[in-house]
C-alpha cells in the first residue's frame, strides 16, 4: 500500500489528509455529498493514486460515513472503517483537537496498522439489518423513557398517581409495541430471503443460550460472521475474552476482560449465559455447577459460559452442522 487517506467525517464536511509511504502529507476539505465525493476523487487522481495502491480510512460515524464508503467501494478503492475508540487508544495521550488534526491521526493510524485492515464491503442486507436493529433500539429506548416517570412514582409509594399515569400512557405504549413487532417482522424477513445468511442464522439458534435477538446482532456486527476467523477474535470483540494482569512479583491480579468491547453483544451473551444457568437439561449447566462447586467465582464461570457460547457458534458455522448436545462441555 503506497497511499493512506485519513478522513474525518462530519454531517456536512470531510476533512482529508493524504499520507504517502515516503512520508509526504497533503490536506484538503470537501462537502459530505456527491459533489464533494467527486471533488475528492479529482484531487486524489491529481496525485495519481491508483485504487489498488490506496487505503481510505475513516471512523465509523453511521449514516454520515456510509454514502462515502459505498461511493469509494463502487470505484474499486479499499475502505477501512474503524471504531473511534481504537484510533483514540492507539495514539495515546493527545492534547488539542480539531477536524484537520483528527484526519491526520486517522491517516497515521491507517499507515501504521494497514496490515490489520478489514476492507470487505458489507452486503446491502447487512446495512439494512443494522438500520432496522438501530430503529428497534430507538423504539425500545423511547418506551423505557415513557415508562420511567410511572415507575418512579410507583417506587415512591404514590401508587394512585402511578396507576393513573399508566392508564393515560398505555395507548402510546401499545403503539410502540406494535411498531417494535413490525420492525422485528421485517428483520426476520430480511434474514429469511438471504439463503446463506438464513443458514448461518439457523445454525446460531441451535446453540444453547442463543436466541433470535442475539443472533440478529451477531449477524449484523460480524458481517454475517465473515469478519472473524476464530472464536478468540469474536470473544475479544464482544469483551468476554479474559486477559492476564500481572507484572513482576508484585502485581498478580485476577484475569479480567477488556473494557474495549461491543457492549450490546456482551450484554446479550450475558443474558444467554444466565438462561443456561437456569436450564438443568443443558450440558453447559453441568459445567457451571461443577466449576462453582470447585470454588470458582460465579461471575468468572458465567464469563466462561459466554465464551463457550461463542466457541460453539463458530464451530457449528465452520462445520455447517447444527449444535449437538452430545458434545461435551
């Protein structure tokens, strides 16, 4: 790779810094629309940057970065979309911030870590799946916000007011519940019409502790399980992989998981592990009971269950066979 373009994306503008492998640096600014994209490519072409020699890198800003990403992919360029926290932590302590400086930092990150770049374009179905999951999340949050004052009154013992508020609020809650069900129906349909995705989805559901919602989010965030080659990578992304914390002879802390994680997937996996703990017919339940009797910390064992869920997901997909309870925990 000879050229690295760091793009700081905002709703209205694109701040772009170009770095070459020789260390040359250029900067320019464009509008975040089709006209701006064409001007960006014209600027890039002046530098004779061929698609196979160029890596565009930008932070994941959702809808603001997606049109540019699709535009560049369509022209054959390699595009790397990185979580902002990864870039922030990679550069360490920094003072000062503006859009131009951010674009330089993104370009520098791409130049340093380009061997790790995932430049595969997600399918249109994955984009739609993420959109509908995001829409569902908003509906659920809206429902929770509406219910919060009712719950607060009830907690304070003001039951009469809470009941009256609930009565007034109920039609709105019913309407949101209907919208949530319709969104979920669309999500199921999206998955069902994609043969390969439906197969992966069904394999996921065969694993104990994995329900439909967990499978939806795993499909969306893993690009249909294409972004991870093994369970360890997936566990790190979900924030359930344990890491050692020790130094010399004085620091001997317990192994613990990293805070750098997809918190939503981590939460869903935790709920899945709790369902296993309550299911005496599940072979992983026996594993949980055995480890607890051995004196292991319950949360550590639950985290081990979360890892086992991911290991089984990756295994059934690689083997293209549904999970069998005959396999030992």
